[in-house]
C-alpha cells in the first residue's frame, strides 16, 4: 500500500505522519500539496491521509476552508470510488466538513486546548494509549445520525478509562457517546481525533499507534 499525505497551509502534523509511515512502519509515502489535484499515481488499494494541524488557521470552522482545496475534490472522488482515506485530528474535521463522514467536531466541553495521552478502545476490545492535541475535538451528531452510525457499527474508537471501561470521566472533550473516531458505511474512510502517528516509535516509549494502523487494515 502507498500513502499520500495532503499538506494544507497550517498543517503541523504532516511530517509526523510521514516519519511514522515511512521510517517507523516502512511504507511508501509521498507528500501531496493541497493545490494539486492529481491522484493518478494512487489506486484504491492505497491510502490518502489528511494530517492534523490548523489548516488555514482554523478560520471560520476547523477544516471548513481546507474542504474546498483543489486536492479535496480528488480525495472525495478517490473515496467515493473505494479508495482508503484517513483523517487525523484536523483531518477528521476536514472529512466531516467535506461530507465524507457524518457529524461535526465542536469546541471541547471545557473550552480549552487539551494535549495528553488518552485511552481508546476499538472493536477488538483492546485498550490503546494514544495522544490527543486539539481544541475542537468534541464529536457531535444529531440523534438520527447518531442512531445510524451506532446501528451501522461505524464507531471505530471510543474514549475509555485505563481499565477499558467507558465512563464520563474518561471522556477528555465531551464527545457524544465517548466517540473518538468513526468510519463511513463503506468502511474505507476513517476519521479520528487521537494521533496514532505520535505513538509509532519505540524512542517515544509507545507503539500503540502501530496497532491502530494495523487494526484499521492500513498496514499488515
């Protein structure tokens, strides 16, 4: 699988993602400028990544301007044709703004930027330790949308306590139903607020991010 990382003005986790995928995980990885549109070098077996950061300074709403970058037209077509797309933090916000994922990301319930390690649990029931760094990471959806994503098993990660239990005090940003990440119904577009790329190197003392990439089927 080949990875393409889209770089927007204000992206600040693009190099983190590149280092994790290229050097820690040994994947073929290229950087893609947001004003370009050409994804002809990628097949539906590959993955386009929208990294974290503050695209366009987070003016209007997080991801609202980046959604209209020329590259996003190609990313939307790529996803609609079955290609894999991963959005992390600001990338998750962009995916929601672009309509590739349902719901929205709102300002954290405590109205503060949060940067710390949190615990996540996915469908496998395994608890992971993954860093977060966001000010607007509170996932929200209306009741009908929430019911749809829950019934379709589109929630891929939830915030949990260290023992794996889902509790209100384990929810760092007030996300509805402790939702930390979701996918689309076709299960080829993934969005999550926590940063798995920041937990891929043994030098950092945590490689749970590697397990996240594997669990999502993005690496073997």
